[in-house]
């Protein structure tokens, strides 16, 4: 068994309700970084309930799996944002990260299983996805698989397999991230008027140029910012995270649709 600490995170479901997720940070490592829950994940998880995201209004039942609204988290880490999204929006949610991180995500899905079931019939999945090869989603570790196998296994996801909402928290800490993350977003964001990409990251002084480059790439690729803002972790929250206090978030949509 992996040595781990379990921590509880309070997340706002709506103006009146809060739920608590239990998250373990097993001793897993990918690209030299240890798995942990970052401040941006906490900020974004607690923003979701007040963002203007059309996914919450489409209440159609019996939609074919392939056409259903779906949420895709890139760089899910411990899974705080993706699990929160599943709880708040009650939509199929796919949490992805590098393969070495996936056992931690699957463990946290199991840890919160009974809570997730109380909050609706959402379907939560986990799949390995490396932004360097964004079309290649490795086997889903939680059946049934959310993709129509023939289209995603050959690295050619169909429009119906793509995401209605993409979430990414704290994914700007290396020079190649703007290119890789924007590439993954363009690969997986469905081309539709109501789709959104939502990102959040700490304002680390050393990475402000990286953040600017990311914005430029999203704009050049045809997205425009719809909502944006900054949130500060308060004192007690800040003690939980070894990180910057100030975080920036933005919601993006296709400009031409």
C-alpha cells in the first residue's frame, strides 16, 4: 500500500450547501513532481458553482452516451476539481493525468464513492492522457468506458467524444505547458456554442510570461475569454497549500460560434 495522508476539503455545491471530499496524496511522482493538492485546484473547485456554464442547464435525460454533455479535467492530480465538478454539475466527468498519477486518482474516486452516489447519478471515469500525445487516451480505469472505443483508440476522437467543458487547474509551471495544454484543449474541446474551457493557476512571478503565452495561444486558436477573475486564498486556506496566495481564473469559448 502507498503511504498517504488523507485530507478533507470543503467545496461549495451552491450558495447554501457545502460538501467535503476526502483526498489522499499517495507517494506518486510524475516528471519529477510529487502528487499533491495545489491551491488552484481548491480555488477552482469552489468557483464552479458560480460560473456561467451552459452544461448545468441541459437536463435532457436519455441522451445517447456519445452525445451527452461531458466534463474533461486535464492534469487532474488528486482529482479535487474533477470530483467537485461531478458533484456540482452531475455530469459524466473524465479525470485525466499522466499514467504514474492515475492510481492516486482512482483511489480518490473510490474514497469518495458513497458521497458521489448521494449527490446524483453522475458517472466518473479516469484515463491516462499525456498532453504530448493528446489524441491517445490510455485505457479507462473505471468501466464502462466513456468513449466509443473505435474512435479514441485510433487516436481520432469524434466530435461526440469530445468535452463540453474542459477544466485545468495549476497547469502552468513549465515553459512547454502553454503549447502542450492549449494543444490538448484544442484537441478535446467540442466545437459548439455552449462548450467552455476553464483554467486556474497561481500568479507565480516566475511564470507570468508562460501564462501570457498560454492566453495568446488560446486566442490564436480561436477561443475568446468570457469571464475572468482573481481569487486570494485566505489565511487558514493558505496554510493548507504550499503555494502562492493569488490565483487567476478564466472561462473560454469558441469565438466564431
